[in-house]
C-alpha cells in the first residue's frame, strides 16, 4: 500500500490538511473534523483574545493555541513573551486534556514563567489568575489527575 502524497504549499513546504479533532489530533483523511484555524491567521490582540476565549469555552484549547500563536509571531518584541506564554498555556491545557501530564506540566510552567512579568495586565489579561492556574495545575498534575480535575482555566481577561 503506498502512502498518499503530502500536501505542499506553493514553496513546496509540507502542509497538514488532514482533518483534526477538537483537541487538534489529526484524523484519517476523509473524516469529519472540527473547523480549523486558517494557516497564518494573525488577529489584533483583543480579537485574538476573544477568538481564543471562544475556542477555550468550546473545549478546543489546541485551536485557541493556534490563534494565540499567530498573534505571538506578529507581536512587537516587548509583547512576544506575553503571547507566547498564553499560547503555551493553551498547549498545556491541550496536553492535559489528551492525558499527557508530563507535557502539560512542562508547557504550563513555561507559559506561567513567560506571563509572570506582565503583572500590569496588558489588554486586561488576567495574568495573576492565569499564572496561578498554570502553576497550581502543574503542581497538582505531579500528584495525580484526581487533584487536578478540579482546576479549570480561568477566563483570559478580567473584563471584556
């Protein structure tokens, strides 16, 4: 049985056009997946936060990460760690939902470390709440899923 050719962009770079489930896992070709975030999507900060929050509320943290990643990569240097930290929290929540507790702990801690310096809460981002969630969840995951099951990601913004 031969492997189907990979999807490529105009420059020949590999793409993954396979459908994905709600946690971003690739599904077999021809399967019905969830709507994907367009490749290269870059939203302004407040739109990015709103879109990411909608996806988080729908239980789609991987897709929220993709929205936040676009904003991170386009952000000015002074904000890059903020957006990267938010994207890492979303990936950490994705790993947690997939049952990969080691990956979740790693990404939640990285995200918290990147977010912590933004205590002035740019864009009304609940930095203290998100950092606390990430650190508490990472610690709880080390003790077992029974404890961490009670920890839920707070809203990204304190208002808005």
